[in-house]
C-alpha cells in the first residue's frame, strides 16, 4: 500500500498544476483506491460499466469517476447519474444517447471526443473528416445535456517515441483547430493523452490530462 502512495506522489510531483491525473483503477480493489484517496486524490478511471457502478456505490461520494473505456450506448443509463467525465465518445449515436440520458436526469454530462490517432485499427475513435462534419452540424448544437470539453486519444503501442510524439502532435493540432467552433456545449479545455508508458511524452506535447494505472497501482490482474 505504501508503494501506491509513493508512486502517486512521484507522478504528481512531475505534473504541472494545469494537468489532471486520472488514476486508472480498473481491476484494482477498493482498498487500493482508498490508499490513493487517503492521499487526497479524487480522480479515478474505470473501463467497464459494471465495475464502475459497483465501485461508485461502495466508495466515497466525492470521488470523480471517469469512464475511460469503450462505452456501448445501451449502458450509458447506468453511469449517467454520477459519472464525472466520459472519455471515449466515438460516435454520433453515443452522443445522442448520452444527451438522452442527461435529459432524463436533468443533468449535463461532460464528454471528451475520442480521436483515432494510432496506427492500430483496434483502437476506437473518430477520424478527422467525420468529426469535423459532426462539429459543424446543427444537431450537435441541440444537445443541451452534454458538454464536450475536449479531445482524447491513445497513441500506438510502440517503443518508437518519435511515432508516439507525432501522434500526440496531430491530436494537439486538431484540439487547436476545433477551438474555432466553440459554443455553449462545445468547449476545448481538455486534451487527454498519455498513459503509464508514454505520459511523459504527452506532457511535453501539452496534454493536460493523463490516465495512469500500472505506474501507480502496479501490474494489473486481468
């Protein structure tokens, strides 16, 4: 347990004040989360809806829960009442459902649009052309119960740091370009890139939200 606290402190000490650290607690027990919580950490990320809802019910209510995994439309209703930020919004269908559930609850739900920046086809996300079409559409302006607060992307899983850096740069370019389309429910504030293996590169490329799991909690149990 001491390692979790030490790891968390070490990473936080590396971060600029403007950067949010999401501690990725997927598969980890409540006791591990509470160790980080006892160090005044409040942002935790989960990638499965069932695990997220269970932990949200059991753990302190001031935790800010981040849904960081691929989210199916039919499961939005389970996390809509409490989720702090949905990271991986990757389709117009999902945006519609999040808005629908937000309307039922009279709650605005914060979202990040996931952009496909990696060379791996297995990763989800919009491509630039499709996203631009959605952003320019009239429909998105009518989504009163979502707030798109930025972009998220995952780099290719590779040891080639130049490749990772270029992928992060491409996301930053889109982030800056999309600021021209800002509206009440579309505000480019959060650039979420960087995980345990590449967050230091992400920070150098202006990420202001990183998602770190194994570097805090140790190797995961799958």
